[in-house]
């Protein structure tokens, strides 16, 4: 399990260290904005590849019985995760992961009425839902670390954006309560359909991509 532990430690460090106050500023000053983003993306992809290789090579050390009923946890949680991911990645968002602030309308924030961090919540739900049906040491390590890292991201991004937005934070992040129908209208059925379509695609391709059938007939 040492290779997987090292890979996960490197993955966490690669995401936490650049988020520390002042680190990104120093790196951007040294490299420039676009070269920094390119380098960060390449390093992140490399670390992710390292984690995947180490996970697949890890020995199988069961921690609890893998009951078929546990498969229903991700099956029921993943539609929400996919919705949050697609909606979050296509909604202008000055607070978190997504396409950025451009086009953001405080009068029609959509999913941001429910959470400032829809994409991070998608990762949290995805990782958390996959822990029970992956009851071996490697699976718990992988999804547990991703769950914790995404949870850390909620607070880290709030602190970062609060510093960046300054006095605009309160005005941009304060939304009046709205009925569900209005929130759905602001999100748009196109985004909702895209999230459900992603779930169907992942469900159908899961065994091909990951070697595990999500449903046993």
C-alpha cells in the first residue's frame, strides 16, 4: 500500500500547497498567469495518473463484506452528483470551480441559491457514495482522501474568494430564498437534462471504463 499512499500524498500536496496564501501569487509572478495554469493542469493530470496506476496495482485487503445492496448507495446518489457537476460547470460562478464570474447574474444565480460550490459537492457525493461498495483498504483510501480533499476545498475556496472579492462578497453571496420552481427555471432544463444524460452514460460505460458492473442483474 506504500505506492498508493505516496501517490495520494502527492495528489493532496499538489492541490493543497498551491491553495496556501501567497504561494499562487509567487508562482504566477515567476511564471506568468497562463504558463502557471498550464503547468498546474499538467502536474494535476500527472498526479492523477500516478494515483490511478497505484490504485490498480494495490493489493486487495478487504475491510468489510461487499454486499450487493451496497451498490444502491452510489446508484441513488450519483444522479444528484452528475446534476451538480454539469450544472456547476456550466453556471457562471464567482465563488468556486466553474466557468468563472463572466456572465454571472446575481438576480438569477440558479444553483448558487442552494450552494456556492456545486462542483465540489458533486465530488463529495461521488467519493462518499463509493466508499461503502469499495470496502477494501485501497478503495477506502482512494475515495476517503478524495472525499476529504473536496470537503477541504469548500472552506479553502470560501476563504480565497472572500479575500479576492472583499466587500463585494456579501452582496454577491446573499440571495433571497426562492421556491424550487424558480430555482429550476433559473438553472434551465438543458443543464438538468445534461446532468441526467451524464448519469446514464456513466452507468452504461462503468464496467467498460472501470471494470466493475454497477448493477448485477
